[in-house]
C-alpha cells in the first residue's frame, strides 16, 4: 500500500489559497483586538517611546534575565 495520494492541482491550489486567506484573517482579527484594548495600546506606545528615546538594553542582558530561574514568594 502506497503512502502517498494524488491530489488534483486545482484542488491543491484552492487549499493553499484558503489557508493563506485564513492566516490573513487571523492576523487582521488579532490587529483588531489589539486596537480595541487600551491597556495593550498604552503598553505598546510606552515601549515605542522608550525605544525611540534610546532607553534600551543589550539583548544579552535581556536573555540572561529571561533565563534566570524565578524565585517563588
């Protein structure tokens, strides 16, 4: 018994297009949800202001803090 199947090219192309459309819809929906959330918007705006003002840290420092074991309280 073969482990492959044959799919008509037109059907495969439709499947690929539908998958791309769903991905685009998901991204647009996520953007919409973010745009409607004032807490997220404030956080993004603050991060952008800090970045533009040069208030950044080296990636290595960020990576160290990210990998640091957390202590429970």
